[in-house]
């Protein structure tokens, strides 16, 4: 669990100190309200999924840690997040709710989304929910250079809150450039590579060794297709080599049929195999 190894007093020490405080204080209800408030805060963090409901009492976070986490929760709520959002945020990015997390550290990300990306509050929340780690990224060294690079390539509507955009924005420029270099080494020009990525930005998220390279080699080696077809249909890389590309290519080859990549891959199985029995 993210909040752990935090010492709390023993039950006996609490009982003794409480008894002494009640005897010496003229306002014992204040102490009782404080202890009730802490229990309520712990219960609240459990309902948000930030504290594991099965956590043993001796592993509960300290009051200081609870206060720090609550400040982060309240900050995120002020930015438009609702309580049902927190289990996902906590699960995907537990570091957000640790004693070391501070709302002032993540404020620049919200400013970047609002002013650089021109995203609405709702769009910002949507992007963060799809990739909460974006809140831990450095604006100057990661987010802003990536946004500038993607815009130079002509990638548009990056403010739309979908998983692709969220992860693209949280990808460093060097990793994006690796895909461009691969396409250029495959026979595309700089402009053709940029156009392919502009038309199909998901290519930035694919592994070169496990996805792009074996599919390209099969395209030009086994299928005897030209790079021109890849320029026309870069979405080719989205399909499974083993489950879609190879079976359909072999099926058509046995029937001496040759059609465009787009037609070969986009049709569903019923339509495809009914057409070429």
C-alpha cells in the first residue's frame, strides 16, 4: 500500500494520554471531536480507494500524512475531479497520494493543459484520467516539447480526452522521433513519415522491435507489397500479424487474389471470408 510504515501510538498510550488530557482540560469535547474527525478522514480516504479498506489500524497513516493526502484530494476536486474518479487515479498513479506529493508540484501541469494545449477543465480531467502519470511529468522537459513536436508534424485535436492523446502528450520527444526514423529507414521521406504519423498517430505507441519491424518485413518480404501501399494505408500496423495479416494474406494467395491492404484488413471476418470463399 502507498501509505505504509507510518508509526502511530499504542492503544495503551492513547488511553493514558486521553485520560490525563480529559482531567486537565476544561474542554474535553474538543479532543473527542479531533479523534472523530481523524476517523472520518480515514474512512473517507478508504471510500476513495486511497487507503486499502483492509488496512490494519496499526498501519494507518499519521495525522500529518492524512492531512497532506487530503490537501491533494481537495486540490484535484477543485480542478473538476469527482469522488468516483479517485479510485482510478489512486490505482494508476499511487504516488499522487503519498506524503511527498504536493499540489504545488502538479499545478503547472494543469496550467499547461489549459494555456498550452487549450483544453477545457473537462478535457483536462479526461486526459488525466486516461493517463494520471501525466501529472508527474515535467512541463518544461517533457510535456511542452512533445506538444510542440506533435504540432509541427501536424497532429491535431490533442485536447480531445482519449487514451491515445493522453499517452502521446506524456511521451518524450526522443521516443516519438524513433518512429519517424524507423519509417524513414523503411523508405519513406521525412514528409511522408510525418504524414503517416499524422494520419495514424497511434503508430507512436507501437514497439519497433515487436510490432513495426516484423510487420514491415512481412509486408515487403512475404506479401511482396511496396512501400507505396504503406504510405496509402499506415493503419496496416494496427492489425495483428498472426491473427489478421498473415491468415488473410495466405487465404488470398491460395486463391490467386490480390486486393488493397485497406480492403484486405478492414472488412470483418464474415464479409471477408464470404467474399473470397
